[in-house]
C-alpha cells in the first residue's frame, strides 16, 4: 500500500507544474470518483448523499459531500495549490548580451533562488483567449526542456561558494534562445491551441523539468518539486475520498496564493470557504441559529508541510521539537499563534491519529528564528472554529527540488481518512470526536 501511495503521489506531483494544473489534477480525481461540479455563478440544488465540488479562479477547489441526515457540523481540511517559483511577465522576451533572448520574470513567494540555476525548466499556467465572442481560460504547459538559468562560472566569481548574492532582476532570468523576439508567444499560443492573435493575457510560471523520484539506499525518501504543499493536498484528498460517512459534512479545501499571503479572491483570506459553507447549510435547511450551532461543532485541519531536522544543521531546530523524516504527521505550534494549534485542537487531532495508528511529532520554530504563518490562522479570521496546524516533515523547503520521507504520505492518508470519518462536538462538559 505504501509503495502504491508513493507512486500515486509522484504522478500527482508531476501533474501539477503550476497551481492551475494542481487544481485541475484535484478536479479530475473528484470527477473520477463521481463528484459533480457546481458553479458559483449559478444556484445550487444539493441532493442528500450528493458529492460536489466548486472551483474559483481556476486554481482553488472546495469539495464536499451532502449528508443523508441532519448534520452536526463541518469537518474541514485545507492545503494549498501554489509553490514558490518565478512568474513570467506579460512582456516576456528581453534581449541580452551575446545575442541571447531571456524571459523577464519576477519571484513568486520566497524561494531558494540558487536551487533554480543550471537545470532544465519550462513554463506552465493559464492563458485567456478569444473564442467565439467570449474570453475563455485554457491551461498551458510547454511540455519540453525549454529554458535554463545559467550560473556564472567560478573562474569569474571566485566567491561563489562563500554565498554570492543573487539579484532576481539580473541573475534569475531564464535563457530562451537566440534570434529575433517572438518565439515565446508563438510557443504559448501553440500550447494553448489558439491563434496568436487570440491570445489576450497570460499567467505563466517557471517549473523544474526534473520529475519526482524515490531515493535513498532503502527507498526511504521522496525527492520532487512542489512537495510543499502538494504532498499535503494529496494526503488530504485521498483521506477525504476514502473516509466513511459521519454526522458531519466533510469539506476539502485547496487554496491558491498561500505563498504570497493568501489575499486574493481564491486565497484562504477570501470569502471562498465561508461562501461555500453558507450555501451548503442554506441548501440543507440550516440557517440562522442552526447554522451557527453547526459552526460551533466544526473543526479545521490546516495542512502545510513542516521543517524536518536537517542532517547538516541540527542547530537550526528546537532540540525538543524537531521532527524527523518518516517519523509521522507533525503538529505545529507557535506561541504567537502563527500556527493555530491550541490545547483543544492538539488533543483532538492526537486522539484521531492515535486511534488510526499514526505516529505524531511536534514542531516549534527555534525561539529566536521566527517562522511564517500558513492557512489556519488566515482561515479562522473568517471562520471561527477550532483549528490545528499540521504537516509532513521535509528538507529543502522552498527549493526547486525538495525532500521528504517516503512513509509519511501514507501516515497522512490514514490520519485524514480517520479524521473525515469522525464528527467534532463542543459540549458543555468538554469535547467529543
């Protein structure tokens, strides 16, 4: 089973070279399982026992199952579809020294820029094209080794191994080719199946062409682009699909733009989740007081990967709360609530994992090294429910190619299968899961 999950994870990672492709991969999995797509611009009519999902901005997905009975609340999990990369500008081609053409790009999120050097790259994303009097969105993946960002030779930069600073506007522009400008736009139009004159606008990103792989003497590791956060998206999706029904509505959220603050119409800092929950409740006759009671009996798992202790630099980790690869699901803590985990949510999720036979680890940043926030505290600013922040341990986070434990994905699938099959109740005398 573990090897099958790893194989499917690698296929899922390779299918998601951009946030738009990652959302489409989730969409295809849902359609294959009999889920019906709903459109936010149309009224919703939900049937008891129905399976549904909706997409916003081509890059965020929320899926749910309508219960066959009166429901207690919502069991929610959220991951994100985007990863740090470089966004290609609309005016893409720029002439450079030596008769070379490069692409003008800017950083998207905080990445390890040096990891993008000297490896085959290409572009993927979405474009808007004119079609029969309408503007339509199309996915684009120039599926070939198209680009490379060449580093400066050590003979010209003798300090390179001491940490030469890279400038995004000079050092990180990928090499496209030689000759007259215009080749890139033609390639994009061809990949979109559109005439060049019908190509209206683009949202394209660089991605590494090296596919994911199982590594290690005993196959202990998974190495791949976009493990943060598609590994968690995959684990939550498989658990969501496999879970038995409970008295709660299971809800899977895949948001875009987490890496740049989530402040978009399809990000966790939008109304997407609350809009969907209100529409579910309204369609099932739960409004006003009964809807607010359902929220009080709801729970959110914010799933985004965690830092494993680094074999070369253990000093960066907190000695008492440093997760290890293949050690199980990580519960993340922060005193300033950059992670939402509190005593209640930690206890609830630990109990779920214990009953599922899933090992649990703890993570806290070293006290003098502040970390970033993720989906949990952004989502709960709009939706006041108990929330726990979790993840899977990994190395080289935000590099072009990351490393994780091969066994940990299966642990997350088991944990989320158990989670989605439960109901959370906030009772006067305590909590029940």
